């Protein structure tokens, strides 16, 4: 038995997106959350953080605000004071400081009017408003740097869009919490041991990656017409990986990705440990990369369903297991990889979509440090 679950088999509640004429997906989500026990949490008079990702400007795969409203409404009905939150990014884009981040959230539809609660950026104007949070049992991180506003909340809820990810294989609940709640310093802390590597034979010198790096980690070699990495400046954020259309950028050692995975699990534990927490994951629009990119490619599998649990690890495990049962959709990044001359089948659709990634270390380490359980009971809500 671990600290965050009642038994070795955590319950994960699931329902599909199929709807009858008299009940839309938002009401179905509410029914799922009720069955999963969200309204059993004591939220009366308490600040309740709902952690989500508002989507980079241009991206359209992020979760619709309507789902956030459903969660906020349930929190308010239980007497809580909800707010939607996310922390600033480590890279350029539309969410790198609180002002731009808020404009982005509003433009993507997350306004108090639409979601029924305030939107607060978790780590302040410039991503520096964080507090050190101890990680019980942490092996890589002793103190996580978490956005202060998020840690000030009495109750923590994550609302996650489950999809592929160019560094961590899939972007699920642990990614949403661990990386997403880290301040800029916290994000650097998780990425610090991985440095990007560019294959000069694959690089076409298009410079697309250069626009994505906020850390002077890339230097263009005009003589050879290839991009190179300045390892002294690269913090391993992975932003450039998703920007390269030619698979020229990867990470030097498998260990870099594995360590990132472990640190992310430890950051997640820092966020949820010692306070009521609950987790929701919607497996729809499963794009090959995360919602941090303006461009979102078409989904690699059909929409799967909505999942909820008190156990963030069991939730990620259940979501990935459900995805692996799906048949890949044609004409996607996944099938492009499968049709390419260099394809090496790893028998896993996330590994095959982003061949330089792996996610199992994250799940295994999360279990090792007592974040939750990979063994779960799936309870289907009709
Ligand atoms: S995006 Fe890829 S191909 Fe273009 S310069 Fe960067 S590494 Fe080279
Ligand atoms: S991984 Fe390194 S080079 Fe690539 S965007 Fe991040 S800091 Fe820049």
C-alpha cells in the first residue's frame, strides 16, 4: 500500500465519448466525476486549483473550456473556490509570462465568463514566483520549485489532455502536473541533464528550430549549412525536437530522457503529496506531440474516452493501456514513421510515433517513490 491510494489496485473510472441525444459529453463527464468521487472531497470554503494546459496559440488540440467549466461547476457546488491554473513556459511562444499566458488562455476560450472561475498563472508574471517543496522519497530532486499559487491551493485537481509527446512519449497526468506546475526554474531543473544533439547528415539547415530556442542553445554553422548545439546553453527543454521536420534532433543518451522522466514523477509527487488531490484525463485528439506547439498534427488514434481517478499514476497507466489497444489511424505521423525506410518496430504506438522517446521509466519510478499504483481496476461508467 502507498501513501496516495487506498489499496494496491487503484480505481480508475472510465467512460467513452459516445453520447445519447439527451446527454452531451460535458454532462457525461460530470456523471463520470461523480461516480469517481470528486464531490466526496471536502472543498467547502477551500481554494481549489484546477491544473490544465490552455494550448499554445494556433494549436486546436487542447481541451475545450467547456470541460473545465464542468469541473469548476462541480467544485463550486461543493462549496469550493476554484481557479484554473498553469505555469509559464521555458521556451518562446505565447505562454512565457503571465500577461501573454493570460491573453493566450482568453483567446483560446478560457475566460471567467466561459469557465465560471478565474484563470491564475501559477508562477507569477515572469515565472519566478515559486516555492521549494520537499519531495518525500525523492532520488533526483530534493526540493521541487513549484508555482506558489498552485501550492497555496487547499485542494489540487488536474485536468489533462492525453496525447503523444516528443520527449516523454505521451503527455498525460504526470506530465501535466510535474512539468506543468514547475516554475521556469523548476522546468529547467527537470530538463537539466539532457542536451539536444543534431545529426548533421539529417539536418537541412532550414533554421526552423532556431526560432524555438529561448536559451541560445542552437548555433547555425553557415559554412557547413547545418545547425549545431551549444551544450553550455542548452537546457534540454526539447522544444526544438518537435520543430524539426527532418528528425535531425534527438537526445544524446537514453539516460537523459530517463532522468527527465524520473524528475517529472518526483515533481508530481511534490505537487500532490499531503493534500486532497483528484485527476481527470481526456483521451481525445491524440496528437503526436504536445499542445505546446502552434501546429498540431492529426490524431494518431481514434478518440478513446474520459478517465478519472484519485491516483495520478494509475490514471496514466490506464490511459496508455487503452491507447495501445487502438488501431492507428492512416495518414498520421505514426503511419509516416511506420512507412519510412528507417522504421524499427518497437511494438508500441507511442514509441513508434516519437522513436527517440520512452515513457516506462516515468511510470516505474512514479510507483517506486509512492506516487500511486500501476495496478488498477477499471470501472466503466455507462
Ligand atoms: S529544424 Fe532540423 S533540419 Fe532545420 S535547421 Fe533545425 S535541425 Fe536542421
Ligand atoms: S533542447 Fe536545448 S537547443 Fe533545443 S530548444 Fe531546448 S534549450 Fe534550445
